[in-house]
C-alpha cells in the first residue's frame, strides 16, 4: 500500500513537472530565440573577423577587443557616451522630480500638465529631431534668437565641436522629461498622507522638511527604477546622432551605438561591430548592477 502511494506521488510529480515545462516551454523558447540566442551569437562573432556577407570567417580571439581599445575613434565614442549619460540622467531625474512635485501641488490641472509633459515621449524622435535642427539653426533658429534678445551671441550648436554633444543632451533631456515626470507622479501618489501629518506633529511643517523627511525617503523605489531605466536609455542614444550629426563634427558626437552601426553596416566589419556591442552590453549591465546595489541599501520599501 505504501509503495503504491509513493509511486502515485512520483507519477503526480512527474505529471506536474511535464505540465510546468509545457506551460513554460513556449516562453522559454521565445526568450532564447529573441534575446539569449542573438546575444550568444554576438559574443561568438566578436571573436571572429567575419565581414557582413562573407562566406568564410577566421577566429581571432581577443583581437577585435585589442584593436578596439587602441582605436582613437572607439575611445572617443566611449567618452562621449559616458558624458552624455552623466549629463542627461541627473538632469532628467532632477527636472522630472521637480515638475512632478509642481503638478502634484496643483491638483485641478494635473491631467492637463501630465499629458503635456508626456507628449514628447510619444512623439517620433527622428521627426522631432528635424524640428530641433531648425531650433538650433545658427541664423533663424529660436535658440539663437532668444539668446540674442538678452545680448548673448549664439553659435552653430550642431556644427561646433564644443557644443554639439550638449545640444544632443538637451534633446535627450527634453525627450525623457515626460517619462520621468509620470513615473515620479506615480511615486508621489503612493506616499501615505498620514506620514505628512505625523511629520507635522513632530515639527516638520515646512515644505523642505516634509520633502526631506517624508517624500524623498518614500520615493526610494521609484528613484531607483527611474535611474536604472534612464541609465539604460541614455546609453542607447543613436537616433539623434544618426539624423542630426552623423557623429560629427570631428567625432565630437560619436557614441557607442553609432560606432557599432558604422563599423557593422557601413564598413561591413560585423566581427568588430559585435565586439563593440559586447562592450556596450557589459557597460549597461555594470551600470545597472552598480545602481541597484548602491541604491537598494538606501531604499525604504513601504
């Protein structure tokens, strides 16, 4: 009797295991097909000299990576990407939080302002890049005309190596602002009002004290999510570079994804482009892990 029960339990466990694999199998297959498979293929290609369309390839090991870090263009694109991330992420997060708090403070117009600030996220960035190109025009652009009214001489923002990357940063901040604002609005909605009442009882009556003692700590999970997402999005900058500057002038706006694109699809060096992609993925993964590890210790989960 005991053996029969044990056998029945084993059969039931096997049936449950097969059922679990049957349910998880399609998702696992698609995950490998769309994500893990291409990633493995890129890593494998990064160790070869394969050129796009070629019928043969040769194993070169770490040769592509050695060439990459000796390449001045790659080092410039890496530096430009890191500078772009360092400018756009703090600015987008800071401005998004500030605007979210202003919208939250004016309840009657919340929906209107939320829609207005989120519209850039829904716009096609390539189309909007053309509008920004006109705004940055040295002669008839709105930016230089506004600067002229206050006595400041403008410049050709997109053709000046000293300003081109910062002009792209401004576009990136504008495009991401609505996204961060909406996320922070959701975070502010989740802060219990009882905490503000308790803080007031403890003497935290001012706006700054309420923000420092209640709002900021309770926004910890939202802040961590926004920083991680914005870090990844900023590393992926490509559209505006391809449309507005093509990496110029003098490689001042060359970024990692654009370098990977030109090496792979202009010069057909798919192996070298795959090596750049591997470095890009490592930087994004490292940045994400560092942000999560550093911020998670300081996050208060309600």
